[in-house]
C-alpha cells in the first residue's frame, strides 16, 4: 500500500527550508521516502493551484485537477511519497484576486484544492492509499510580518506594515487555518507543525517529515544539519522596497531596482 504525505503549505512557515533539506538529501532518504517538491515534478499543478486561488472559477478547479492528474501520473511509484507545494493551498493573503480585491485567507482556495488532491491521489494509487496532510504553521504576528516583507519584494505593495495589517481585521493564524483544514479533510489525517517548535531541530522544519516517514534517529543524525533559507530582509531593506514600490516606475524598471537593492544586501 502506498503512503502519501502532502505538505500543502502554508506560505512563510519554513516551507523553503523544509523543501531544500529534503531535496538536498534526496538520495540519502530514499530508503524511507521519495520526495517531490520544488522543481518540475509538480510544477503544472502548483501553477494551476496558484491561478485558481486568484481566479476561483469551476473551470480553473478543473484545470488544477487535470494538471495534478498529469503530475501524479509522471511520478515513480514508491512506498512513501512526500509531496510539498505551498500553492496546494493557493496563494498567501495579501495578493490580489482577478477583481483586484485582497485575498484575505488561505482556506478559500485551500479547502477545494485539498479535496481535489485527495480524489486524485485515490485515482492514481487506489482507494486504499494512505494519505496524510501536513500543514506547517507559525506565530501569527511573526507570520503576517513575514508575509508583508515577502509581498514588498514580489508585488508592488505600497502599504507599510500597519496599513497592511489593518486590511485583515479577522485574520486567522496559520494554526487556525490548519484546524479548519483538519475539519474539512476529516477523516483524512491532518498533522500540524509549528516553525517555532522545529526550527532548532537538526533537520529544521523537515524534521517533522522525517518523523512522519519513520526515518530512524541514527539515520537522521547522519544527515547534515539544516541551514536557514529564504530568510526575511532587514527593516532597512523593507523600507527601501516600500519606497521603490511607491515610485512611478515601470514593471521592468521596478524589478531591476529591486534586484539591485537585494543583491547589495
């Protein structure tokens, strides 16, 4: 029987560190798990999930199903598979949808996408496939500040942090969003792991995946320690990014100016 661990987010909760560690130790972990994450293997379905979050139309959900079915068909069979893609929960709050409105939460996209994932995993591996969803979480205040910093880099966000935070008066933490997913997916098991609890682990946030996959302690100890990745920028850099976003620059000029700023850090 195949077991599949689906790490479906959330954004800015140590996902890059988790994915990088599993990818860097892919060969060493093969006796216990086969990992697919950032890269070509799940690219089509990840892109379709991101598009659906911004344009939540029925045909966009069908496009996600088709893309996921194609991605899963291309995977090599293994006893334990780990699939990690943040876009399986859509996009992070703060992005704009097709109407130009701020996306307020994960769950609007994450709930329908997760149900499609369960359905397609059963189609690919059979009704008896063992599915576990993993959601990494983070302290709400640290998380929304990290989201703001990320959006300053990737879109033309013109809000300072206080203005941005005020756009989400009913904001739920990633842990609360994960609890909503637990109720949505029941009886499929949902595991949560807080970044604060796993950041000092030898494998960093990837440690929770190793535990779920049953990687022995001695095998984990033989792996190199995790290195932090995709860390947030300093307040000085964030202020400079905000200043650039508030300028009347074309997209190419703004992108070039941001790249120069980030490269100088």
